[in-house]
């Protein structure tokens, strides 16, 4: 479609020319046997970057979250997690279906405090599921790219440590959080027992996510990866793109954030749309279209007809995600069309 502006997600990005070249000439082996040199290089690089003992390359972020949380628990245990978190809301019920886990949701806009964790904690008891792990999402997808500041994380880490609880990070976009906060990724992840992040979102690699943690935990995670069907063979072909992504993509993420703020501020000027641009901290823009009289599905369908692709996330919630394949000119093309669709309000039935 000519003039297409795809803002559904930062997962839609295409590999850069440097990634394609690296993939074409990647040195490969059988990773299930531990023989792929490019995968090993990626895992070593990630472990060094985050200051952990080991790392594991997996196909997807969903698999990474499920493996990590399963590594901390057994069926019947409870996970404390932020309300609306991806691994609670958007991973096909896998915590319950695959891990046999119960969840207790906390917080507003994806964030919660150490005090809330203390109040929610359940010890071993025959009558209730014991709390075994705390899971934090940073940035938080459903809240519009909300970032949890380091001091809040430090309080949760300290409280969890005193309670003997591991803390897992769903850091699908942790590099975006790092740029928004001006805090190195290593500091933002230093108190977590396990961290997952995606190479295929803001970092724009074509596939793959990482799990990091202690060597013993990653050894266990490798077994769960195999059990879930995540053991890949000549995986260096895609790991090579991940290495390029780590090297090049973080330093350009501020551009995505600037484009998201530009888009949010433009949408805020549309009378029929509701959004607080101050809440747009990273590359996710979520707005309310209820004043148009349309559902988010209807709104997105109309935008689609104009070559602007967005994602419905609730009844009247529309999401736009900026990324490396859409520049400022794309934002400037999208805004008047969003205004046009919004101004064409749908009258309520009598």
C-alpha cells in the first residue's frame, strides 16, 4: 500500500542491511548441541552487558517470560505481577496453562510499590497459594510505555530479598526504559534474579529474545526451552542479527521516543481524542477514541483504509507504536488522517 504507515507495533520492523549481511554470512552450528558459535557469542555478549553469569537465546519474549517464571516456581505457586502485564494478559494464559501458576495483580499503570508487595505476600500455608516470585514489566506496554524509576525498583528488590523472593523482569523494551530514564540497562536490571528482553521490538532484529540470570538458573531454563519446543538448530542465522541490534539500535531509540511524543501532542489537539502526552515516556502512544462514538476496532479499521495501521487494545483504546521503520514524515502523514477519522464521529443510536 503506497504511503503505508505501520504503527501497530515495533515488532513489524524489517532487518537493516547490516543485519541481513550478518545473517547471510553467520558462522553456525547446532545450538541444541551447544555448537552454534554465533549464538554463543550473543549469549556471552548479553551476559557481559547485564553483568550476569549467563544468558540464553530463545525464539520469543513470551517463551522467555514463561521459562523464567517457571524456573522460579512449581505448580500451585503464586506470582505477584502488575495489573495488565504482558505475561498475565497477553501470553495466552500460559502462566496457568503451562506453569500451573496463580497470579495476584497489583498497581496502577503497570507500576506497584514495595509496600504493595509486602501487603500481598503470602507465606506457605495449606489454604492458599504461596508467593514465590515478583514479576515487573518495564516499560509497561498497556500503560503507554510507562517506565518504572530505579528508586522504585530498588525498594522492591530490597523488600523481595528480605522476604526471600526472586524478582523477574519482563524487560521486552528495557533499552527504551534505559533511554527514557537516562540510566544504563545494567543498573536498571542489577537487582533482578532473571531478566528477559526482546531483540525483535525496539532493537529491530527480526526474531529472538534473551533470558539472563545465574548459571544454575540458565541451565534449568535451557531444559525448559527444549521442553517448550524452543530448541533451535542453526540459530546463529538469527542470532547474528541480534548482535547487530545490540550494537546499533540502542543509540537511536531516542528518535522513536521523540516521534511518539510528537504524535501524542498532535493527537492531544484533536477534540474527539483523549490522551495525556506527559504519560508518553517511550515509543508507545495509547489514546481514547470514545468521544468519536466508535470502538477502537472501528477506529482502526477506518485508519487502515487510509494506510495508517494502529492496534486496538481495549474497547475504546487505540495504540500507536513508533519504531525505526517510521520517520517523522510518517508521523506527519498519520496525524491529519487520525484527525479526519476522529472528526467523522459516529452518532449514537436513539
